[in-house]
């Protein structure tokens, strides 16, 4: 599985503006709605799913990364978006540090395999400090896309 298999190119932003957990999740969800991956009428339902998952334990995994995710019957396949917050926000991270890089994933209810593979793929990608720092310092969405496409290409050869 490649990042670009589930990440929508129209759902990437280098300038998240929200300043708290709920708002950042809502802003990311807005990217998926604007990209046509989630119907607007399902916004509240998906937001509820994502916040319920967050209530079980923070999806901020440390090192400036958060991967809010959930399963919902309002998508037919795994979809994801990516946003970068220049300021960083408190996301109740395991290491107590602010999160800057946000991948949000929504999977169909019955798709354990792809959902888990996507989480593992993102974690593997972001283990690399150079990639994390590169994403945190991007100027625009094209730069994010270029970084991810290069890494997908590199990792698929390993």
C-alpha cells in the first residue's frame, strides 16, 4: 500500500489554522468534504465518530504527529487527508509535545485490513526525522505532495 492510494491530493493543506483538537479535526474533515470524499450531509456523523475515537485515547503519537481516524458507513473506501499546522497545537500527545503534522483517515466499517495498513504506512513514513522536518517546513501543498510521492516511490522499491 502506498500513501497516495488513500490520501486525496485535493485534501492536503500546508496551513491549518485551528488551535484546538476538536477544531483541527473539523478543519481536516472539511478538506475531505471539499474534495468530495465525504458527503457534507455526513459531516456531523463523521465528526462524532472521530471525536469518540479520540475520547478513547489521543491519536497523537508523539514527535509532532497526530493521526485522527475512525470507521464510518458514510465512506465506501479508505480516504485520508493531510494538514500541517505551523504553530502546532496541543493534541494530548504521548510525549506532551504539540502536534504539527495531521493525517486524518476515515475507513468503511468493515475494512480492518486497509485501515491498519494505512496507519502502519503513515507511522513508518513519519519515523524518518528528515521527512517530519520537511513536512513541518513546507511552504505549500505542492511541496507536501512532492515529498509524499518521492517517499512512496522510494519505499515501494524496498
